[in-house]
């Protein structure tokens, strides 16, 4: 499969649009899932994906090592998501303001623990590392490269996130409540 990706990247770099479309169709579910974990809103995910596709298409000839295509595209997507978050933080529409919620809540059915929901409540820096490692199957070295942090920082964030998730699962199994974001 990796060889197919490399061949399609090389073809796309030579102007084969069908090869480029195949690459993005293959990565679309993973990219959309990653975008959703960062920006959370479907319309922002679609915007980030569209901008990523456009930037990758325009910059494909600058990619020197086709075997790093997926990592390269993920980095573009993360940058686009962060850009959307920066723009969103500057413009708040009144209709989007959240209603006041109590400072804590009970999970309605602790037997149906949704791991994705628990991951979604992690701090963004931990959530992205968990998502890249477990849901995108990137190595610690690849995550380090994508996020431009040391491999030790990746390991630390993974360790911290795993600990938080384990504590959260244990609390839910014991029927205790959780407070806001993890």
C-alpha cells in the first residue's frame, strides 16, 4: 500500500489529477476525523479539508520525499485547523455563545463509555497527540515531525493523556462525576 501511495504521489507531481484524487479519497476519512478532533464543527472541518486539499495540490511539487506524503498533508491540515481556530476566536457570533451550563455533569450511561468523547475532552495538545498516534497510526517520530516538537515531548503527552483517560474511565466505572473538560 505504501508503494501505491508513493507511485500516486509521483504521478500527481507530474500532473496526474486522478492520482491526486485517489490520494485524497484514501486519506479523507482520517483527515476529516483529525480535523473534527481539533475544530469540532462540521463546517470548519469541511473548510480545513478543502484548504488542505488546495494547498497540497499547489505545493505537491515541493514535496521532496513522496513517502512522507501523509505526514506532510497532516501538517498542512493541522496548520489550517489552527488558523480556523485563531479566526474563530476573533469573531464570536451571538448565536454561537453557549448557554450557561452547570459546572459538572453526570454521564447518563457509564456502561456506554465513549472513548472518542473522553478523548475529545482532553486538552488540545494531548488530544492531537492521542489522535495522531492511535487513530492515524503515526509513529512517535512522525508525530514529532508533524507537530515540530521533540520525541520526548510526544512521549510525555502520550503518557499524560493515557493517565488522564485511565483516571476518567475509572471514575466513570465507579459512578463518580466529572467536572468540565478533563
